[in-house]
């Protein structure tokens, strides 16, 4: 499969780079007020496919900033590369929400001046200052592309049509259920529990105290005997549905599109409890050696046409609201397929990934951090 989103499929391996330092993000100082002459080079850590020649070559031609790409397969790998990159080896990183706060609190990335990115004002409001890349009013990067984690089901096998995430915890579909093999999946469980067990008091699926966390892990353990397979790559899930091994599970729009293209009768929904989602951010290294080229990249990659080109090539949703028209020019109906024409309320209903930290955001520091999420997930699904 050409479009494989390796980033969101980690089994979260080692404990390396999982801690978020308690020192805080700090205050920004000396934000640039203008973009100077490009330095001629830009080194970037990215998900595979994010630096496609279709949009990189025109950028290089326009700016003279030659792009040097380093592809990473997981969020953990990105964090590690940014921290051990030789003090400025990398200028930028396309971090997902399960890595961005680690980079911010670890002071591996610096605040950016959104006034130097004209297209930023064209973003849907939900993507201008999301909590996964904005801390204390400071913007640590520019949102790029996103996607919801949807409930996917075979319309011929799953009847009546599901409206709730409860379907993937039901013994009715034992052996036909699939979900991602990813610790951040705990947030999906927590979101479901926040609606079905309000007495737990879950307000944010990424900020869980011990009791709330235990409830989520307990449900994951009860679900395990029902699972056909925990998928690692989106292509794995495509195969499961094409072969009839899975009838229902957690998915992404790009996966749904691939399965539908194979003539399998599937449909995806955002269940009544809501959904989580991934939102990627181009972040600027705190030791970037080519900041002017980085800001030129921010302006370029945020523009409607380039946003649309990446979205339709990769199978995801742009954050620039003006990209919708451009998407349909490139691929008829793609704007609607990837929810780029949804109302602002839709985007705000998605609980986008952010790194779980001990600080609960309410003055207490008794929430389970990402290291605990990784350990608990691996134990529950192994």
C-alpha cells in the first residue's frame, strides 16, 4: 500500500525519551520579527511521505533552501532524534500530538511567530492554537494536517449500524474486532468511559488519575479476548477487512478509502461519544541552524494549494480552510471524503492527541504520564 502512516502505529518500544521534564516550557524570548535571507539548506525529520518531491521541488526552486530529509517511523524515534541530533543537526520535525508536548517541555523546540506565516490566519480556529502545540499562549510550531480516529464497520456484517464505540467492546463481534496497537489508544477508551461512566469524572482523555486510568486499562483487558488483531500499519487493517477477518474496528479515513476502493462494503462514523484524532505540527528546533529557511517552509507548506496537494497525496485533512476547493480540483470529492468541508464544531469535537503528562491541568500532578501509558498498554495487550 502506498500510503502507510507509520507514525501512528507504534507499539512504543523502549522507555527512551518518554519522560516529560518537570522544568516547564519556559517563556519565549526574541521571536523573529521578519524573515531574512534563506541559508540555502533545511534539515527535517519527517514521517515518510511528508517530504514528497511533488511539493518539495517547487519549494527548493522558489527559495533556494535545499531540503535534507530524515524519515522516522515512530513518535519516540522523532523525540530521540531531536534530543540527540548533535546540537542543531535538525531544523524541523513533523511531530504528532503524542510527541509535541514532550518536545516542548524538554525545550527541544522553540516558539514561532505566527505573524510571519500569512496562511495561519486561514486555518480553522481549532488548529490555530491547539493544546498539543500551544503552551502558555506560545505557539511551538504550525499545525499541518490531521485525521480523526473513526469507527469502521462492514455494512453487510454489522447490523444494525453502530452508533457507539460500545460495538468494539461487544462479544457479539468476538474475533472480528481490530484496533491500533498504540498506547495512545488508551485515550479512545477513556473518551468512551467519560460518556458511559460519568461517575469516573474524566474530563480530558489524556489527563487520567490512577482510578480513571485503572478503569481504562481494565476495559482494554476485557476487550482483548474479542480482538482479531491489534494492527500496526494501516495496510494491515486494509487486509483484515478485505479478507473478511475483521468486521469492525477503529480506523482512519485513508484506510476507509482504500477498503472501499477494493469494493468492500464498509462505512465509517464518528460515534456518539466523539472521537480522538491525530494532528501533526511542523516544529522548529531550539537549536535550528537554518531558521529563515524554516520560516519560508512554514509559509509554503501552510498555503492552500500545497496543503491540498499533501492532503490528496497522503490521504489526510488540511488545516487551512481554503484548501478544500483546491483538493477537489486535484481529486474530485476528496474535500468531503477527508472532512475538510466540515463545520468548525466538528473539528472542536475531536480530542486530538497530546502527550500524557503528570500535570493534570487543574493544579494537581497525579495524572498518569506517558511512560505509564506505554507500560500498561504493553502489559494489557501482550
